[in-house]
């Protein structure tokens, strides 16, 4: 698997750990948002690389997702990503530059579910592509 893919897994795990600590300090919610945005971004970029699709340097989830749609890649939670793409993008800047994020733990968990849906479909495609004929 690619470095970009590995990074996505690490960022998602960090987001999951931060969510567990939100009750201690609201700053963990900002961290969970940032890390989940990074996880989605890195996973989409890994999928784009896997499909040979070039992309401009960007943190914009909608832009990256639109490129991914052009490859024909589909996954179960696609409607959720369509709905939350701009929000997820905003998390990167809001959490990084101190404005803070206004969201709920449930929304971050929903983004985790989007990630796992994309990841599952990616792994299925990998298995299909590597099947001996």
C-alpha cells in the first residue's frame, strides 16, 4: 500500500483516540476533526494515485472527491461525503488556525463511517484486481 494510504490509517486512528478524550477537554474535538479531515484527504489521494489521476495540491475534499468520482469509484457512504465535503474541508483550516470547530462528536463519527466505507470498497477493489485468473 502507498504511503498516502498508510497516513490515512494513522490519522483516522488519531482522530478516534482524540474523540475518546473530548470529555476531558473540548480541544480534543478540534484535533479529532483535523485528523479525520486528513484521513479522508489522504485516502482520496491514495485512491487517485492508485487510478493514475493527477491532482493539484489541495486540502479541498470536494475538489478531490469530484476527481475521484470521475474514476467511477463508488462506495456506500457516498451521499454522506457529498453532503459533508465542505464541512470536512473547513475542519482543516478551522482546527489548525485556531478558529475552533463547531460540530458534534456524532458528526465526526459520521466522517469516520465515510472513511471506513471508502476504505472497505478500496480493499475490495484491490482484492478483485489481484485475483488470479
